């Protein structure tokens, strides 16, 4: 893909992969039948969906799991939290969760559910000692993201499962994996998590489709009611084209994961070295063990959003660590990691994708360095 | 019998010889908000009447008419030939069972033989005969049946009266240039002046890359909403970053805001004069922030000599301004979290009591005339409607 701009905000969304786009077009043209209909063409659609689901589960090491396709990660997270929580049970989420988990938990809390927030370590991972000390027989569901959308920090799912199940084997363990596929290895059966969220547009698939992958036997109640599709867990005619596009993108992203990791590690190195060469001071919020595709860094005393726009002037698109505000900084993750207000306001997020090149990354870092110097000079 | 919407004016009826000027403007503004609907607009003495519209459109027509300045109130109702039996036939069909009511007859047509009080009583009898469980209550009725006997040979009957936007028809009080920042106050200031009949031009200063393109879009959304009340707005957007950088580089930082605002005023005055505006409109409210103290306003005011600066919110509390912003539908846009140019290079301790000599000394470090001319020449124009 050739663009006039350099896109370094792949954690927000990715451009669609050509293979996924082709799968969608094909499905829209040839497989438009309602899979619930009674004629043979519908059965063909259903088979294709079942095959794609099976392949996706296999590639995620999800033996013994089922899949519920949704409109994206937000719906999948809502389904497991609202549909998996039982009455009078306690919910534990990490302090750095995406709003689709955090706000959902807040709604339950407002309706009387006890919600505990597992604090973050300085490196952005969840404090597992805290979890060990706080999970009890009362805990009904633990939701801790696999990879942080803010910093790329990876939580150790196997360890989380071990800690929780030791105390409470009935507790549902969910992980929001929206940022994980294609960036780090995912093996659900090996980790033992009960439910896992994915989102197609984060790994080269289309927007508006995602999935909740649930271990067989885990009790989840639906939150969307209607025609009873997807075993009654998510009513509504299946988004055939979206699902097939997602499964195609997942196949490519998972196959390319190791290569991408090496590529992004190289990009991260080039990016930081270019900043260092230009003698720009920054504080790295992404640790060494984070996925290399996401780099969060703070320029204390500057405004992340101003840097974003200065790069935008050069057609380089990045993310900020905090929504623009002259008031209180609002990044829960960075705040949870103990970053100062100045560090939070001055945070930006660079996230690489398969379309990027070393030259683009070098150029972006050099322009960022100039922008930082210009802002420093005007202080 | 015809279904109608009765439009009553506010201040226009007080006007003398030039009354028709205001009435014509009001008609133009009514036509502007009803573009796309099917209807006929007629003028009778002291009223406009809308007829021949699709019944299902009535709620939307009423909503649109509530945007028009100069309208005191609106009533959906019926038009019937002024004949006693015809009027009674309409009144007999009104369904107000279970309510308290009174009939109010206005007899603009003095040739109508029956007195107002007497006719109201007669019609009251008709209502009592045709509805169950109704009671007359002249002091606090749930329903007032208005029977308006006009000189055009028709009587207008209505039971619901909706307040209008009041004020004066847009375009009846000249044209003003509104300083539109994107915050809560400036759209409200624009609304207040438009309510007094002023047509609006608007001026926005933007500071990309210190502010986002979304911030500029937000200002256009606000201008669009204001234009629904005021009519077409000429929006001028001026790139201001280089001016702020110049001030930041050359002047004492504590004077940043006051110097910046004085340059904005100079640009506003020039653009206003160039585009036929007779006033500058600002959303300042006394004491709200450092640049809105009496001393700061005095220093910015001192520059503009060729036209008045209208500050309709000067005596309003923030809460009052926010309430109006909600009422006119600008609040939710104004609070979107995009910074405006005023928060860029914000000093820690801005001067709150500047004196003119000191400010002029700071300004002497800049080539102000050149900066102003560059800004005026770079202003981009867009018609918002």
C-alpha cells in the first residue's frame, strides 16, 4: 500500500489487508445468503463460517473453546462481563483496562456489584502480588487485558490463571486480547483463560467485527436477544463477509507474528536511536518486555497532542497518550504506572504496522525530534 | 375550515411607520426556516398565518418557527369564516374532556355583533355540552380556548400556545462580527445579538499545530447552529500560530494573553470594516478570567475606535451562560475537549490588572501592523448556512 502519509497509529486501527478485503468482496458476492435459511445455499454459508471459526480457534490454540462473533471487542467485552458475572459475586479488573472493560465494570458497580481494581506495576503490567492477595471465593470474574493498548505491556495469562484458580476454581478468567493477535503468541488452552476477546481491525481485518472465544462449559448469558443465532449467545444474522475477512486477516497476522515482532523490534530500535542521536530527552513508558509494535514515550512539560499535530503537518500520523486537555490528564494506564501529570500530558504513542518501512520510522523520529526541540525552545 | 399555524409577533407591533420593514424581514426569516416544506404564508393584521401544509409536518413546522427571532408565540389551530354557527361548530368538536377550561374571545373585528364576554360565555356552553367532566375555571384553567376574531373575515381558534424566540427579526439591526472561539460563551453572545436583530459574521483564530483540525470543525458546527437562528453566517478563519510564536519569543510571557487579545481586536476591527460590519461582538463576562477583568477589558477596548464592541454577557454568571448554551443547543459542541487558541502558550501568571503603557511597551517589540495585515490577508472565508 502506498500512501502520501506515514501511518504510525496501528494500535488505534490498521489498514485492511488486501487478502482480507478480497475475502470480504467474495463473500458479499457469493455468500450473501442468510446462514439460518432452509435452502442449500444457506447451508453452504454456514459451513464456510464453521470452517473459518474452526481454523481461527486452532490457530489460537483454543482446543475445547467455542467462538461468538460480535460487532467488535467492545461488544465481546460487554458480553463476558455482563453475561458472565453472577449475582452477589465480585468483579476484579486491572486499573489499565480499555474503556470497553472499565466502563462496563463501572456500570455494574453503579448497580451494586463489588468491583476491585488490580493496580499496575511501574512497567505497565498488572500487579500479580496484589491479585494473589485479593482474589477470594467471592470473586466471580477476573478480567485482565493480554496486551496493553497504551504501552504494549504483556500480562502473563498462565500465571494469572494459576493464581486465580488456586484460590477459586469456579472464577471466570477473561482477557481482552484486542492488541495481542499478530503482536505476541496466543495459546488459549495452554494459558487456561476461560474467555478471550479479539477485534479484527487491530490486525488487518475489517472494522465492525470481533469475537469472544469462550471455553466450553463456561456459563455466559446473552446480552443481545433475538433470533437465537450463535447458540443464542449473540442473536442477529451473522456478518458473513466480516467474519470471513477477520479470519483471513487473523490467519496472516498469526503466521506473520514472529517476523512482525522482529520487524517491529528493529523499528523500535531505529526510532529510539534516531531520537537519541538528535539528543532529545524522553521517558519510555513501554518496557523491554512489551510488544515491540507499541512504543509509548513521554516528553515531560510538552503536550502530546501538540506533538501529534506537528507531525501531522508532515503527514506523519501518531497517537497521544492522553486526550487533549488543558485540564487534568486522563490516561488511567500511565497514571496507574505512577507517571506524573507532566509525563502524562507529554505522552505520545507510536505503533507500527506491516505497511511501515525503516525509512519511514527514521524520518518520523527525526521530525519528532525537531518538533520537540522547537517546543522546548518556545518554553 | 382550515388547519393553520397562527404566528404572533413580539416587539414589531410597537413600531411606527417603518413597521412594514420589520414585518417583511420577519416573513423572509420565516420562509428561510421553512425551506423544503409545503405551505402558504399569509399576513393579516398583527399576525402571520400558515396554511395549506401537510398535517404530519405540523410538529416540525412549529419547531422550525421557534428558531425565528421576532415571533412572540405560535398556535396550531383552525381558521373559520366569521359566522357564529361556523365558530360554534369548531368549538363543539374540541375534545377537552376531564379538563378545566375557559374561553377567551378577542374581537379585533368590531363589526362582529356579539360582545367578547358574552360570546365567550356562549362558547363555554357549547364546550360544556360536548365534553364530559369539564369545568369552567377562569383563574387557573388547564385549557384556554382562544377565539380570535380578525378583520380579514376569519376567526382563528386555538387551544395551545407555544412561546416563540422573541426578539427582533434577523437583519433588522445591522451586521456584527462575532469573535467565535469554540468555547461556551461566544456562541451565546452571538445568539444574544442575533436575537436583537443583528446579522452575524464570525471570526475564528486557529493555531494549528497547537490546536487540532477538530477544533476548527467544532467552530464550524457552532456557527452552523447559530445560523439556524440568525440566518447565513460569513465565517472568517485566521491562522494565528505565527503571531503567538512571535509574542512568545519577543514579549514578557505574563503579557502574552493581553497582547494577543489586542492583536485579535485589531484584526477583528479591520475585517469587520472590510465586510460591512458595524460592531464587534465578544463573549466576555466581567471577571471570568484574567483577560476579562475591568482593567484588561479597558486595555483591549482602548484600541477599537471606529465601532462599538458589544459584550452581551458582561453581567452574566457562568451558570446563566451555560443554561442559555444548553437552551440554544450549542453547549454539547462547546464542551468537546479540543483546545482553542487562547490556551496555547498560557502563562503561569497572566497579568490581571495591565496598564496601557506597559502593554504598549511590550507591543513595541513586535511589528504589529505587519502581523495584523498578514492575518487579514490570510483570512479564509466560508459561508455557513
